């Protein structure tokens, strides 16, 4: 499995093995093109927005909480959403801010806990 770091200036994903940087939008574009190419011509794509959000939103919420050591107020500020909205999303995806406090120890040490 590849290891990645984030270029925060350009919100880019940087594969650690070769140092080349690609903006996050490039990964999303490639993933969506691949998704649509896998559909046969008669299969209509439906609920693509919900599909994409189910793929992107949980790790966004979890990793932000890990970065904030489980502090929901700080995480909601970073995400630009209210704490109430954050809590609704956490409940929807069954993500515990308490569990992210435990994961933050690994985050600080640079350990990938997938």
C-alpha cells in the first residue's frame, strides 16, 4: 500500500515514494472518470453525489477529529461547519470522537492505523 503526505499549501496528495505532487482534485477527477467508465452504456448512474459523499466524508471527518485529538469544537471550526452539524454527521457515519482521541496518539507518532 502506498504511503502519502499532504502538501497543505496546494491541498495536494504527495506519494512519499517519488515526491511528485498531484492536487486532490486530480484524484477525484480520475476516480470519477474510472467510475463512469466502469458503467455499461445502458446502466444509468444514480445517486452519484451520495455515493461520493459516503466515500469522502467519513475519512474527512475522522482524520480532522484525529488531528484535533477528538475536540469537536476545534474540528468543526477547521471544517467550517457548526458543532451540531458535525455531531449529526458523526452519528450518521457512526464515528466516535472518543475513538479519535485514541487514534491521535498514532497520528502524532506518524503511525498509519488503517
